[in-house]
C-alpha cells in the first residue's frame, strides 16, 4: 500500500515567473532558477515527472560574476574537427552572448537526460529588460529572499 503522493503529468499546475538578474551572482541565480524549473519548490515534487514552472530571466547582460571569474573561468567547446577545441572566458562569454551564458549555467544544474531537456525548454532568457511572454501574465519573483 502506497501512501506517498506521486504527481501525474496531467495534474500539474504550471506558473510563469519573471526573474531580474541585475547584480545577482550568476551561480546563485542559476541554482534558484534550476530548482524552480525542476519543481523542487512545490510540495508535489516527484523526481521522475516534470513538475516545474516556466521561468523568464531578464537583464541577463547585467548578471554579476564574483571574484576573478570573468578572467579565470573558462568554457570549452569542441567543433568535432581535429584540433577544434575552442575556449573562452566567462567575461568574454558575458560580453558577447549573455543569454547563452546563463542558459549554459542553469541547464548544467538540471538532470542530463530527456526529462532535463524538457525542463530546460521552460527557461526563457533575455539580455534586456523586455520579454515576449506578457500574455502568460508572469509573476515577479524576488530571488534575493531565496538566496
């Protein structure tokens, strides 16, 4: 006899949240957002079901990199050609593609399987203050309380 509640995909109520990344450390932002995408903030959390909410991150270009991460943290990418290992620093990544930097950070904290891919699709990152999901009526989430 099982008494533990197991969430079913059709019963999940999804919300939309807007997070402002201005002057928030990237790692702190990523952990809070990954937890919301996974659904760990809900009492009906089930590890094998996508119970998470949708998250919109605005002002990604203003996220804070603490310490010397802008110069010392290196992201690697291989082109699949011989000698094709590319590297760039976090500061360079932030200057050229701030949305991709935050997406990489958050998706690295999600499960690395098909369920994690579905969770990652609910993340929407914008470099500026404007976003295109006003029709979903997102709630503003102040993550300074959650950090």
